[in-house]
């Protein structure tokens, strides 16, 4: 009986020594899986400090295991390594939770900005004159818009599925791409070219600064016999272009200097007087040439 007790005691000691002398493979694997899950959840973006702490904790586990492996077999003890692995796993799981919470908020905000950018691009493309022949980019922007709309729809599903990190990246990419598209569509040195009109007369006011204050004078610019007015309507800020560097041309090679630049709410009108028979109209904004056909006929109205 005593021999049996001694044998059992020896077996227990050997088992204990074996456990202490064996690397915590299971615990280490679980810590690595937890850190990978945090990475997928976007912890590097949304919970950077927590992710870094978990990464450092995992490195500490591996360093401890490596240090014990360098010792002789009988001197190896992996108790500390096991404890560190459990800690690393907990830190990784905490990083995952933080990333999911913050990622949802960040992705929602990015989704809103992406939708705003897409809607703004739609408006810009809708307002862009379809006769701008040099603007081959208009077709490209329309295709980019269609792709963005489809990507936005797919990414909204990705977000709803809980993949906030991936959704955040794509939403930001959509917003950036659509902002670029909006700027390029119909953008000239005078702002966005949103409309081209043919008129017989244009009414406008001229402001004067006098000793008694600001006064104004209403004027009418008439086309005259055999002539017509081409009015280019712009919206947005303009870039300073030297006088004579923007002009209206026709198929006969004639260059027409503007008759008036009229300030409007949020933009300006540039008015040209040309022969009624003139065709093949193009406008040079100082760097690019825009073909101005078709022109909306507003000749029965005055503004």
C-alpha cells in the first residue's frame, strides 16, 4: 500500500513538472487568435492604444517562451508564460470590443459623408452642360458616379453585417472620389458652368460708390439687329484670369470679347454679343476650351 502511495506521488510530481515544463501552446494560440480578431475588427484604426497594448502583451508571451526554451529541460518553467498569454488574450478581446464600438460610430459618420458626396456629384453632373465636347471626363464622371452608387449600396450591407472597419475604408474612398468628380464636372476658371442661354436682351444693375453712399443704375444690354446674346451662367468661386484670356469663339475663327460680367447670387454671368448666324461656339476659360452646343433659347425673355 505504501509502495502504491509513493508511486502515485511520483506520478503526480512528474505530471506537475511536465505541465510546468511545457510551453502554453493552447493559451498562446488563443491569444494570437484574439489579436487577429481585433485586427479584423479594425482595432489598429479605432482602438490603436488598446491594440498596441495587446500586441506588446503577445510579444512578451513569446519572449518569455523563447527565454525558457533556451534553458535546460529540467530548469524550464512556463507558468509565467501561461499567465502572460491569458493577459494578452484579455487585452486583445478588450481591443476588439473598443474597436467595434468606436468603429460603428466612425463608419456611420463616413457613410453620411459618402452619401453627401454622391448626392453632390449627382447634382453637379445634372447641371453640367451636356454639349461640352472637350469634357470627355463628363462621361467618365458619370460612370464613376454609377460605380460609387453601387459601391455605396454594397458597403451599406457590409456595415450592416458588422464589418465596420472595411465599411469605413470604402465609405471614405467613395467620399474622396465623388468630391474629385464634382470638382471636375463643368469646373472652369469662372466656377461651375451650369447653363448656356441665347437672349435678345439682358437687364442688370451697376453699383456706384458715391459721397452719399452706394447707389445703383439699372441697365439693359440689347443684342441689336442681326445679333444675339450668349449668356454663360456660372456658380461658385472664380479664379482670377487676366482680361482677354477668356473669350468666345465660333467656327469661322472669330474671337468675341465679353460685353459684361454680371454678378449673381452665388456666381456670375458672362455675356457675349455675336452674329445670329454664328455656329460652332466654343468658350476658352483661360486654359481649357468648352464647346457650347446646345444653347438654351431664352430669347423671348429678359433678365
